[in-house]
């Protein structure tokens, strides 16, 4: 306990002042090393797999976290930032996963990284645990495409257990993808069956429309990215 007392010039009454903006925080872990406190490798992209039978991963849809089939998109990749001590998105590099409404709600969303307690998660014995003890949980125990990932009290069911994979060796990189029905990395045109010689074209950089076919027009070519 700190109290007031008469000055005695004792070391117990003497303090050193260090200004925050001039104090350098030294981290113990370099890229690729396991942060033993948080249980996650530093600076190495990883995917978060549910231990439920569907084998899906955590993905970002809009601003929320959901289960999706693994496809290798950046929205399914995460990285532990040792400076901020948060799990950040590879696609949205200035955002980290966190509890909604500064921790007052159990929804998990993407937030601008702030290094607050509601953005602090550790990987402990298969659970992803927030600083206040809540864990990532697949809502309703539903192992389906698009199931919400929320924070919940720990009961250690499979819908609260996760596996971190630090490489993409499980992603199909060539041949025909049975899920999408397309050949990976092979450009294609998408012709409308109802309109002769009309193909899908990118218009205005972000919209799709039907246009006359032009074989060498890049805006009419698409491909399935590995």
C-alpha cells in the first residue's frame, strides 16, 4: 500500500520517472517463434480450424467471424502481432478480432487494432481464450457453412476447440476443384445460356454485367485462385 508520510529521504520515498513516449517496449519473440504466453507463433500467417467434424475455418464476412470451407483467401488467414498482442487479419492488416461494444457483447467482430483487453486472445489447450475468460465458440453447435463464431463461457465442447495451422499445404492448388466445379488457375469466360454470345464482364471496377463477347478482353476473363 502507498501512503503519505513525512519526508525521510529513504529509497522507499524516491521514484524514477519514465515518460511513456520515450520508453521502448522490448519483445522477447522474433518472427516464427512461439510466444509462450499467448501460445501462438509470432508474425507467421495461420488458419484457425474448428475441431468439429465439418473441418471448416474461421473467415471474415462483412465485419463478423463465421465458419467457412477452407479456400485460401486472405480473409481466412490470421497473424499474431507481438507488438499489439492481438490476432490480426492478413487481409485487413490494421484490424484485429475483438468482442463487440468494447467487450459488453458476446459477438466477435473485426475492429481497428487498439491493444485493449477485449482484443486480447490466447491459445490455451485448444481454446482461444479472451483476457476475461470467455472463449471462441461456434454458435448453436452448428458445424455448417456460415455459422457464427461468438464468445461464450468455457465448457470445452468441440465447438469451442480449435487447431492453428501455420501453412497452406491443405489447400488444393491445381486440377479441378470439386467444390467450385472449376479448374484452378485456368482463365475462363462465363457465357449466359439465355443470351447468345453474351458474357459476364467487370464494369466500373466492381460490378458485373452481360456484354458482347470479346475474346481478348481482360475484363471478361476470370479464374479460380488457388
